[in-house]
C-alpha cells in the first residue's frame, strides 16, 4: 500500500515494465521447499550472549533457501529463489560453564572424516543445541532495469526475526537496528538512545554491543542497487547528526576516531547496513546449486565478500577459545577485506580489484583501515544525499592500459527519499573509463545501466583467443576478464515467453566479463556465475566463473519464473530482464 501510494504499483504477474512483488503461492505449493544450503559455526557470538547474561557458547546457524522443482511439458524445471530462513540455535557450554570443549568439537581428530556423521555426532549433536530464533531475509520486491534505467534495477529485502515456542510465534527485535520511524517521532526515546551510545562507546568501537530492545525495529526493508550508499540502509544517519556525538572522547578507540565514524559504525552494525555492504544481493550466504539447476542458472561462489573476509576472524576466535585463551573480539566494518588475526591485533590485507575502500577524507575519520592493492586506487562511484560516506572501490587508475570487461565506467549521485526509498533517484555524473564509441573485440566501450549493469561496465567482445581461454595458464595469476555469458535480444525474447528452460538453454551469447573465484570476488551488485560444464575449453578455467549483474541470474530474482500453477500473463519484450540490445 505504501509503494502504491508512492506511485509504485506492484504486480505478482506482469506484462509490463513495472514493479514485481513475490507471488506468495511459492510458500504454499508442493513444488517448492526450503533446502538446507549451509551450516554456520557462530560460536563467536558468545561475545554477544555474555552481554545478556546468557551462558551459552554462541550459536550454530542452519541456512535454508527456497527452491522449487517440478515437471512441465515433460521437462524438469528447477531453481532457487532469493528467500532465506536462518534457524539459529544456542550452543550449550561445557560442564564447567566454559567453551573450550564446545569449541574443540569443531576440529576433527586426525582419524576422523568430516562428513554428516561426524557433524551430527559431534558439533551438531542435538543435545548440545537449543533453538533460539528464526531469521528471515527475503527479496520481496524488484523493479527491473527497464523501469529503473539509471539505477540498473532495484530490489527490496524484508528482514524479520521470530521466536517460536510450541505453536506460539512471536516477533523479536532486530539486533542493533533502530526503529527509525518511532524514534524520529519520540524525542525522549531518541535522547535515551544517544545516552546509551555515549555510555557504551568502547563497546560500539569494538563492534560488540547490544542496544536495548526499547529502541529496536521488528521489521525493516533493505534496498539495492548501490546498497552500501543508500540512505535507507543507514538508519543512524537518518536519526543523528554527527555533531550530536561531538562531546565524546574518541582518543583511546581503535576504529572510531570522530563523530562521523561513530554514526557510520552504528549504521554498519544494523541489519540493513551489514546486509547491503560487503554482501551479495542482500545476502551473505547463498550456498551452491544442486544438479537439478540449469547449468546456465548456477552460481560459482555461494558466499559474500564479507563472509569471505570474516572466516579468518572466526577461525582465530575459535582457535583461541579451544586453547583456553581470550580471543580477539574486535569486529571490522562489514566491507573490510580479509585480515591476519592475532589475540591483540588486526592486520588487513590490501583490498583487491573492485572491492570496497574508504576515500582518504572518509578513512581519516577512522583508526587503522586498509589500502587498495594490485596497482588499484580508491575511486568514488556514487554519493547519496544525507549519507556521509561515499561508495568507493579499488579500481584501475584513469587511462590504465589494463582495462578489462566489467570494470565500472560511470560515476553518479543518488537523491535520497527518506520517506520513500523506492523513489530514490540515481543520476549519472560522469564517465571515467571505456571511451570507445562502438562495441568491438579490440576496444572497450561503456555499457549503460539501462541494460541492467549498475555503474556501467567496460565491455569488449570475445575474440577466438578469449573463447578458448588462452590467457588462463596453470600456475599463473587469474586474468581479470573471461569470455562468459551475456543476455542480449534473444535472451530477452526468450524470457518474455515465460518458457524458462528454453530461455536458459537456447538463447545465450558469449561476452567478456570479469573473472571471479572463491578467492576473487565481484564488485557490489554483481555475483560470480558458473560457466556451463559443456563450454569448450572449460578444463582450463576450473573453479573460475564470471561476474554477472545480480538480477541477470534467474535465481536471484523473485519474478517471472515458470510456475507449476501456470501463468495467464506473459512478460513483454523490453521488460528489463537483460541487455536491451546485443552485446
């Protein structure tokens, strides 16, 4: 109703270039189920449990993603959908109240095989787990690039937390996520929140704090594209001016050195702040596909850059706890690169190509941060009104001879609409790379957001050497670009018929895209897609995928999938599913 009042009517099934809302029949049909895609060790969450007087040894999380599989016209159609449930369990402490034994069970002995039996008989033994809550993160609305020609598309993600006690279901507050609407209307409540922040400044700096429930939201929407810059994903920025925290003493803190940094730290600790900075399409864990998924709808990397960077921190925490030592409890910003962790120090690795960075004027507000590596420089891509920190990435210097397909080529600004984030507006402000006027196999042209590529992409067509992966050599560094898959007119026409399997199987072109892998991630609003196993020469690029715009991938959007119940309306050509013209 709110979006309709704001001029954004939504449709479950549509033949137009309009907003799409999730068809709730996916939650009722026998053709769909929630599939377990990951089990996550979060014993490091004990740091937060202690704050609430909870003696548990942190959490274990089971991630489920909505998936469907059914036969239609004699063919098996299967895909996942961007709809996750996270079942959170508390891990029981040792008999003495400590966590040395609980942490140690996650390390197999030399004669133990890491398999389902080892998990269920060890770290996942039922007696050691107690259900805590169920967390929802789901794409509920998508605006296609044909409608959002400057943004390159938009999507909204619903985040909620539920308690379950028998048949009773209750809403729970979202951790460290303020209810901006209520706080904006209650000056006394907002003032008490400011007092809490000031009284707990060292804890906020460390990243281990629990804002009291009275201030917290029970339902929020996070927004992409350009999610890390969007004002709607910066809830504390909406509530407080940095000058309100100017009297605080920042001199002894590790990360937060200024009032502006404090507000950014709080923003990043909120659910929408974390899930739209260093994430992949609003998620940190997506998991990999099974064999029923079309080879043209599979992802190569099932985690976000944030989770990739988090794993060494969590491993260091677990190792210290298992050895009876005090772990390093510091939490970096969610878009920070991986780091080397010791009990007292954090040593960031240089950020890789297209990964987030802080512009010098933003970095100066913080303590130790990180630098760009590999000959890249921190380059601003977008600013948003009402947001203090710029969206910036580690990119090639201007006029570099090493330009590659998929490198951003446009800068812009976002006019924030605080009351209606779905009516935020992006405007291009300049072009800084890929100046060829036409598509060719030798020079790079800048492809526009209207074809679904946020921030624009440098593009060069594949030549014969690209198609044979000639640049990929064993033992050598991975090249920056790879001849992957692109959409084009045939793909759009195919999607427009709503014939899902034909779309994926018969209307895909080759085109250069950034290369990616489990160690080299795609930039914000892009994700690592798999090459089909029958691609000629694929043996040369095992474990390597290509960066696609998130919503080019069927399983990352809620709309226009084939359905087991039939669909009376067909999507029309130009509905914004892929490139509006041949690559």
